[in-house]
C-alpha cells in the first residue's frame, strides 16, 4: 500500500496531482503549520503576458495551523482571479466544460477559510481528472509526532507499507531511518513536467502550472498526459474552437 502525503494547495500544480494519482492512498495534511511562502494559497496560470501567480490573501498569525487560516474577505481576490482566468482561458478548448465550477468558486460562493476553498477545489479536480485514489485527512486520523515521525505514524494509520516522497524532501529533511525502523519502504516520486498544447504559443511552453491549465487545454486526456501515458498529445484539432463547436 503506497501512501502519499501533502498539504492542501490552492489551484494545485501538476506535480502535486501527479503525486496524488501515483499513490494507493493520499493523506492531506490539513492541520499543520501554514507556510506563507508556499503553495497553500497561491499557484500559477498562463496569461497572454506569460506566467501569472494568483495569490489568495489570508489573515494569519505566526505559527498558526492551516485549518485556522482565514481568507481576507476585504480584498477583491475572487473578482481578480476570475477575471484573470476568463481573460486567459476563455478560448481554451475545454473552458466551457469547467466554467460552471469556476463560476461557483469565484462568482457565487464566499470563502472564509483557506482549507474550505482548497478542499472544494481538490475534490473537483479529482473528479475532473478521473482519479479514484482514496483521500484521507490528517485532522481525522489524529496521530502523534512531528516531521518524519508524524509521516510514519500517518502511514501506519492508513495501513501503508511504502511512502511516496518528493525528490526534494528525500534529499533535505526526511529521516529514512524512521521509516526503515517501522518497516515502511521509501519510494521517490519520478515526475517530468509533460508538454502539451497551451494557449499563447508565442510565449513558449510554460511548465509547472496549475492543473487548471492542463484541464482547460486537454480535457479528458489530462490524466494520461500527466501520468506520461499519452506523450503530451491531446486533441489539437479542438484548439480554438467555440464552445458550440466543441460539443459537436
């Protein structure tokens, strides 16, 4: 049983979703310390000007847990993010398919907690990609320990026999001896950013964007491209078609 563990991300990027889809069980760390310089409240899309980082403004205190972080509702971030997404992707082949979800996120709902927003997005992206990996939440498992010790205990709680780690974590802060002692083997995520048709080709291909970029450009082929089973190919003939033409 291969376990992958990660925090909740806003508009999660391709590497995140690849790690999730590679596991037998994915555990979300939804109650660890918030990292203001991480991807818990930001990620990138492609615009006519190139890469754009979208950041959800938050109200947080030092050493505050992720499940306590509130969104700064005084800032018009939803309107700005929705405007950037519409301006950048309205001509994408599969924008029409995902527009109801995006409208729900940015135009219809009001979000107070960052976790609620990110969990709503993750649930949708899993369904849109067709990923059926079970997702558990750390706050519901209630295991002791910090850092690697906690990861080991989370794996045990999920009956894991192997832990899937990112290459950076494996070389920087993971304590492999703790996993070995617990009888849990380590596997390192092998991820190569796939290339696929994007809008604004004059800006060149931009890797490591939000999963949203892949979904809006490649639709139902996105998971195969992400996992390297389609070779970065998707229905190019649909590029630039109107929503009405896409449905034919």
